[in-house]
C-alpha cells in the first residue's frame, strides 16, 4: 500500500506538471465569453501541482489496500497461489 501511494503520487506529480503547463498556455474563458483574470491560470497550475499528487496517492493507496484485502479473502477461500521449486 505504501509503495502504491508513492508510485501513484509520482504519477500525480507528472500529471500535475502537465496540467500546470496546459493551464499556463491556454487562456481561460468565462462561460459568458469574457476573459478571466490571468492569475486563474497560475492558480489552477499551482493547485494541480500540489493537489493532484496527494489525490492520486490517496486513491492509489486505497485501491491497492482494497485489492490486497480482496486477494487475501479470495486466497483463503480458493487456496491462493502455490509455487513448487525443486
């Protein structure tokens, strides 16, 4: 679960960096067609770099923990994986 949190956090950081670049390049338009203030792009970019790794890490850790729990329960019922080495 800890490894999954680290891996997903790293992926979230990469995606946050990509979103940051996209938000800084693409001008944001308001629904009525007016231009939004320029600091919104910087705000959304900083938000994506900070929050996406945290969100990705939390969801990745929870899903890895849930997957491990499901595997452990099903392994008790079915018998799990057995490897024989000679």
